[in-house]
C-alpha cells in the first residue's frame, strides 16, 4: 500500500548522477580549453571555454538539486514509518520478526543427554 505522496526515487537519482557526471565532464573540458588557449596563445584575450564552463556548472547544480530530491524521496518512507511507529506502536510491524519460537526452559529440547541418567545405567 503506497501513499500517493510517495514517488519513486530511482529515476530521479539516476538522472541526478547522469547530470552530475555530464556536467563535470563538460566543465573539465571547458577548463582544459581555456588552459590550452592561454598557454598556446597568451596574446589572445578571450577564453573560448567560458560559455561551456557556465553550462557545465549549471548542469552540475541541476544534478545536485535532483540528487537532493531523489534522496528525500528515498528516505521519506523511512521517516513515515518512524513517525507511524511513534504514534501507534501497536500498529507498527515488528522491527525484526522472531525466527525462533519462544521455548520455556523446561520445554527446551536437550542437546546432550543428562549425565545423571547416563551414570545410573
């Protein structure tokens, strides 16, 4: 049962990572172009990679914003479950199901036979 407010986070996180990597690549290539033009032709006053530096920086910022949105979407159900367990603990599922049945000490099966019984034989 999913709430309509909860949306999937995987596509948002995937786009965030693509934009982050793409923005860093564009920004690095533009920085390299500026550095190359400054070394090869120091008399040239313009920097050819400046628009690409700005574009790469904007793409990185959009990727970071999407990353934050994706992480909020990812952890929203965890917060909702935490709040629900605080409000109504009797309705919240157990954190860890009990895998072994509760055995009373007298009903527990003995792994080794009783030594007193062996001595009397």
